[in-house]
C-alpha cells in the first residue's frame, strides 16, 4: 500500500518539509508515504474563495489514483488516539488499496473532496496551520506503524 498525502499549497517553510521528510522516510515500503502538493488557485487572489476552493478540490480529485481509499483531514472528522489510529492503519493495510489523505487549503477542502472520502479524520478540534498538519500526519502514521510492530517509539 502506498499512502498519498495530497495537500493544497506549495512553497511552505523549510521546517515543514524537514519535519514531513523525517517521518515519511521512517515508514517502511509496505506503507510508503508520498506527498503531492496541489497548487492553490489563482482565483484566490481575485477574492473568489468559493471558486478557488472548488478548483483546488477538482485538482485533488484528479490526482487520486483509481480505486484508492480516500480520507479527508477535517476538523469535524473522527478523532483517534494513537492505539485507535494504529488499528485503523492495520485496516488500511489489510484493505490493500492505496490510501489517499486530503489536506485542504486556507479555506478548507472542497465539498466534492469530502463527499469522495470514505472517512474524515480530525487531528484536533483546533485549527492547525496546513504545514503543521503535514508533519503531524506523517508523525502519527509513523507512530501508528511502530505500535503495530511493537517498536519502542511509542510511549503512552
């Protein structure tokens, strides 16, 4: 299974790329994590947020591999503790399909992206910067994998 993190936005601070890469590189080949950045819409500069979000959503949907399992990162989604996320990761691994995680831009995910998702996942009830979400997702997936493998990384 490959994990595709589709994230709106490009040109993020170097600490975001460094943090994401640190955890993505730790994951084994059976759940390889890959980042695909989706450029923000130019319509955003003109102030048309609705059209901008829709355009970004269309780009995300076009980037989803066929037959993939899609999860939307949404503040209103399901929360997991570390053990529950490890169980969810085990389900995704057993499923065998590629997993796609969607992170919206400054104004969130397009409604069509949320509809396409089989699951919505909330990292926190707080609004987090998009770059930080990338790092937290990568770290939490690594933590979940270490829990499944009995690795000492996770300590409650």
